[in-house]
């Protein structure tokens, strides 16, 4: 059983909500050894927009979750190590294998970013990287909360404008 403390969770949440410009930036996509890994003819839907699948984005998501976790533990010098780069590469490879199996089985042409993030979390947990999965979960949770806040705010502003008009 894993014993995570509230104090550690609070620190991770703080780093997952810290703007990117205020954190170290690493080229996690460079950790992907086989740049030819891809999902043929699959589009990714994120925030209502479609784009081509990019394996670099998966490495970035995993690497950033690891970065936030290690920053929360005050282990800044331990972030972009050879061991962590290999870890990110291995997780990327496992995620792509899972995505390829699903795409072939279900003949999928489009995936949402949430579907990819959930698979990343699943692979992290299967690889006993629960703490990195938690970091990613906190990041996604903060994004959903922020998006819902903006939607609610704009919706309410629209209602006020309609009432006043």
C-alpha cells in the first residue's frame, strides 16, 4: 500500500498549477529514442481542436508530471537525469503500444487528449510510478477546474448581458 501525505499532495498541487514559465523546462521529447513511433492517420482532439498525433507530446506530458513531482520534493538536480530520461522513454513506448492495440482493435480515427492522458496514467500505475501518475492527475484536475471556472464565468457574463440588454 502506498502512503502519500497531505503535505506532499499539497506541494505537488502547487507545482502542477505553477505557470510553465516559472519552472525549469526540459526537452523531454529528446528522450524518445525511436522518433518514428507514431499512430497512423489518428487525429487528437484537444479543447475542441483537432491536430495530428505527435509522440513528442506524450513525452512532454510524462516529463512535465515527473518534473512537477521532483520539484515538489525539492530534487531539482535530479530531474533531467539519464535514468529519468530512460523512464520517460519506456513509458512513452508502453503508451504507444497500448494506443496502437486499441486503434487496431476498434478502428479508431480520432482520440481525445483525455483518453491519452488516462492511458498514460494507467501505464504509469502499471509501472509502479504511482507518484508520477498522481502528479499528472493533479495537473489534469487543475486544468478541468480552471476550464470549468472560465466556462461558468463566461456563461454567467453572457446571462448578465442578456438580462441587461
